[in-house]
């Protein structure tokens, strides 16, 4: 048993919605309550979860604007990550294994940086980035299957000086969760079913979260 991985249930029962999932997840994270904790949500669905956690834990809230660098022909496979500051993390072993051309990496990095700039222009005009230096950081999403986006976020967070990083999720795939313990001090997941094909199957109501909803959450938390 991996001590860094905490699985609360093997249930396949769906959550009602992201609000319920966030409230239930916050109960499992009460040891991290307080102002020294920052909760980060991966847009867009993860921000709904993060808001619930931040409210319950009386913690700061922020968003993750890092992006994964996808492999040629398989964009779901992360070969690296680029953060909000433009810093790049590369999985050099994987890049060498796949013999990926440096020009491709340059192009993919610029493409993902452009998307980060778009999101920064949208979100950062109303919500300034919070420093993570010496903070306990909880990073969340509405669930993970392959975990590529979460992995990219963890790679980027390495460079921001957090004291401790905890991944917290309503639902996830066991193998993926185990892999994430390489880059986080702790991984907490409410439900790890035997079969997970799509995150949406674990929510009765799983509507698309819009940029405006994310903006509304950030505005509400900043008041």
C-alpha cells in the first residue's frame, strides 16, 4: 500500500453534481484548514470543486493556468508542461524515447503559451495570482482518468516553491493516482471504482462549466 495515496471508497455511486463532490471532499481534507493553505482548481470544472474546498477549509483560492505539452499524434500524452510564467518542464526521458523533434516542442510550447495568455487576459484582470511559496497547496479537478492535465500542473507547481502539495479528487483511476504520488506529497481520492471510462459517468448532473462561471466564482471569493 502506498502511504501517500489515500482512497476513501471503491464505490461507483455517482455524485449529484460538482457542488456535492466538493463538499464531501472538503470533509476529508479538514486537517489542512487555515490561511496557510491555497486551493488551486483546474479550469473549468475543477474550479467549482476548488471553491467548495476553499470555503470549507477557510483557505485561499486560485486557478491553475499551466498547460500540458502533448506528444505528436497523441496530445493526451504529456511530454512536459508550461506554466503561467512561461517556464517549461520537459520529460526528457520520454522525449528521447519518442525521438521528438525540438522544433515540435518549440511550436507546441508556443501554442499552449498562447492559450495561457488568453486565459490570463480573461481571469487575471479580476483575480491576481497568489504566491505559493512556503504554502500548503491543494490542487483539484472534478476527476481524472489519464491524469495528463493534473500531471502537467504538478510539474509546473514544482517551480513555485510550495511547502507541500496535495492532490485531492472526487473520483480517479487507481493507476493514475499512484503515478501522481511521484510529484505530490499526498493524493486523496473519495471514490476509486474498479472501472472508469469517463468522469461524467460519476455525476448525475455534469454540465459544461463556462468561463463566465469561473469568473463569477473568482469574483465571489475575492469579495
